[in-house]
C-alpha cells in the first residue's frame, strides 16, 4: 500500500507540473494596439492623416489617352496618338504661421518616338518629369509650378499663353472675393535661345495677378514682363453665368516676343459653354489675332467647337476641332480626341 500510494502521488505531482508547463506554453502575448488611417476633413475631400502624425495627405491624378490631328503638324503624319500618366501627392498641416503645404506632381508621356521627344508636347517615347514641385506656407510659394497664364478658357479654341511652367517665388493674397498675387519667375534658357535673345543666361520674369468674384461673375487681369527679352504681355479675362451655360471673353496684348505670350500682337477670344445635359457640354468659340505670330499685317481668325461628355463618374471624353485662317500662309484644321480617367 505504501508503494502504491507513493506511485500515485508521484504521478499526480508529475501531472501537475506538466499541466502548468502546458498552460504556460499557450499564453498569448498582448496584441499591439492598431492605428487606423483617419479621414482628414480640415482641407477638403480626399485627405487622410499620415499615421502617427498630424499631417494630412492626398493622392490623386489621371490617365489620359489622346489623338491629335492637323495637316503637317506631326512630321510626316497628320495625326499623333499619345498617353499620359499624371500622379499628384499633396501634404498639408496647420502651423502657427498658417497652412504648410507641399506638392509633388509627376507625369510622363509615351507616344511616337519618331515624331518628337519633347515632354511638353505629349509625344515622346518615354518622358517622365516633375510637372510641379513646391512648398507653400500661408500665401508664399517657392518651387516649380504652373503660372497663372496656364489657366485657359472652358473651350479648346483660344491660344492664350506661351510658357506656363516656371521655377518661381510668389505671394498671393486671397480675400475670398478678391485675390492678388506677384511672382518672380526664372525664364528657361532654352526659350531665350529659341527666341534669339542672346546666349544662355539667367533670364528673369515678373508676373502679377488681380482677380475678383462677385456672384456668378469672375474677372482676372494678368500682367507679365520678360526681363531677358525686355518685352511684356497683358491678359484680361471675364466669365459670367448666362442662361444654361457660361460666357467667357478674353483680351490679350504682347509688346513683342516674350516667354508669357507671343502668339500675336493683340487678340480677342470668346466662347460659350452650353450645358446640354448633366453629362454633355458643348462649347463653341472664336478668336481674332492682330499681327498673328507677331508678323505685322498678318491678321488671322479662328473658330472651333469643343464637346465634353462624362461617360461615368471620373471618366470623360473631350473632342475639339478648330479652323484657323491667317492672311499669310494657308488655312488649317486641327484638334484632338481625348479619353481621361481621373482619380
């Protein structure tokens, strides 16, 4: 009986120890707290907080497929097809000096290498570049970005600018209904050479903007001076809600060849964007040029039609055709057909 009791007691002790070890083996560690991405609605839709920070981030862009056409416009061809990818990353945060913003926009085009590798034409074989990259605090901005001259009318008929992307420093006052800004721009050396303005040097330009909005009426006045060329340009733009659409009127003047505008000595353009349905807009337009191409006595006129159709949300088709008739040289028909998906 003593031996039996001893064996039973030993077995019980062994079972207790084994059970304790087994229990210890399955004890799970406490899970790390998970931090979910939070929506940031302080700066508009699409922003979210970078985890662990108070900085808000927004990612967007588009993919564009386009075919351009025009007699003799593309080397040996009358048409050219290309594709663009555009990716924009925007970061914002509140500071004691105002909103701190940084923007990086990268885009690239792929198309017919035999025609041209100029990324600004959207036709290169493999072009990737920064469309914009800048830092902004309050109303101050520094970096490479699109100038106010890049803003166009609703239609695709007018020619209202020349170079629109500069490396600049600018300040904008935005009072809501009234806005004003001043920018100091570096003029690209390649433009100075193409325009015959000396050799490679540090060209500087100055551009200014005054704009106002009252009800459905918007007005914008631009002025610019190209110090390298010692020439300038002025542009006035009025838009107003009229009936079922928007009417736009623009006037331009250039003292001579300059980086901001040099399509003509003076010009007047107008269009009317008619919203036919919720998805369809039709925009006829016209423009008259005095001293077209800055060639004295060479006046020209242009008429065109642009159609915008939203296939589904974030997917749209745009088509335009323009007819231009100058006094010097032959008339021409040009335009494009575009499919674009935004995100």
